[in-house]
């Protein structure tokens, strides 16, 4: 099912996600729903926080044809270098807002996959940017938090206008 995505500045986006205890049928259904929701919203990642489920679960698909979804459960990120690089980020919870955020260029990811099996991965490029953006969601942090207060005010106004326009067309 396509799930509703919370929009900034909804306070529920600030909830800290709990670890997943067992990857059971309910979690597997949520994973399927989040992947469907991510594709419908034309995103490349989605954190469970964004669909108001406060558990440590991220889905992602960086592929060209949107046919290779990735699942990260109880992920742990460790920066491997001090070096940071800016990237023009967006967020499905802050529609129509894009701005530059600096993040470590190389990180280690330790997580469980969709079957509950532990794995470790070194991430660079867009995977490193996206996993850190999604991890922030699980910790109640949004990419706009890194921007100036003026830009945050503008982001709030833009989201309000975007949601009003969407209401009218629905
Ligand atoms: O809100 C989210 O977590 C999804 C977000 C993930 C993300 C994209 C880009 C940089 C960091 C994190 C999105 O998918 S935003 C929409 C999008 O597809 C996109 C935006 C900018 C660059 C590339 C893709
Ligand atoms: Zn986001």
C-alpha cells in the first residue's frame, strides 16, 4: 500500500526511532509498503520515520530503472574520513526544497538486510549521502536543520504552499 508521508514541520518527524527486535511478517509488509511509497513519491530513499513508524528501518533504490531496492535495518554509520563534500539534497518530507549539505564522503554501514541477516558495506558517492540523510531521519533530524534560519523559514513557507496547491488539485 502507498503510505502517507509526513511533511515538515510535523513534530512526529522529530521522533527517535527504536531498534527492530525481529524481522517478522509485519516488518516485511512495512518494507514492501515503504518501497512502493518511495517509488510512488519518486524518491531514492525513505526512512520509516517519514511514514510515522518509529523503528530503525530504511529503504533505498539508487538504480537507474528503480528495480533494485535496498533494505537497512538497525543501521550503524561510521565516518571513515574527515573529508566532507557538499551535495544538493532533497527530502520527500520537505517537498520542493533543495539545498546544499556537507557530509563525510566515505562511511561504513553495519545493518541487517530485509531477511534479518547482518552485513557491512563501505559507502561513497550518492549511497554515502543518502544513507546519512536517512539515518538523520531515524534520529529526528531533517536536512533543513543544517541550513540558515532564513532558509528554514523559506522552506516552511514553500512546503505550506506546495501542500495547499496539492490540496486544491486533489
Ligand atoms: O526524504 C528522503 O529521505 C528521500 C530523499 C533521499 C535523498 C535524496 C538526495 C540526497 C539525499 C537524500 C529523496 O529521494 S529526495 C528526491 C530525489 O529523488 C532526489 C533529490 C536530490 C538528488 C537526487 C534525488
Ligand atoms: Zn528525507
